[in-house]
């Protein structure tokens, strides 16, 4: 059984696959996201500083939601968020469409190559019952 401390609250927890913080902190983060989402539903196009002030959710977390693709920048704020690879303006996420496609192609070719190499070196034996 895998046990670790939550990096946010320091509580001991047993993580599920892909889980980096405890369930309580996940719930808290989801509640904060819902606050932001609800505020933006009522106040479409509000600036990040106002959203943070009105919801109590930090600017850092709101930026995280943008980078995760859970929120999107309006057309008027075109220069607010940049692609981490080429620097072009984007509405959400970490990469523009072109860079995302290139990274995806590069990753696919590496996976295919590794799969082919593993087929050539795979060794077999008869399984005993």
C-alpha cells in the first residue's frame, strides 16, 4: 500500500493513480473552482483580479485553471496567456494548437519506435502451470 503526505495540508493519505493531493484538498480545490465558475457565469468577461477579489480564490489558482484548460480567456484579453513553447497568444491550456499537434506527433513517433524495439527484443518462455 502506497502512503504519502499531502503536499498541501501535510495529512497522510493513500493516493489513487494520478492523485497528488488528498481527497479533502481535492474537494476544497473543486469548491474553489466552482466559486470561480459560478462568478464568471454571472459576470462574463470579468478580469482575473476582480474574480480573485470577489471569490477569495488566489490569482495563482485561477491561472492554474486557465493552464489546465478549465477556464478560457475572452477575445479582448488576447495577450494575457501565451503558449509555453512558441509564445503565441492562447485562450487556455499550455500550448497553442500547432505546438500541441507537433508535440503529439513527436510523442507518437517515439512510442511507435519504442514499441518496435520492444518487439525485437522480447523474449518468451513456456509458462508453467
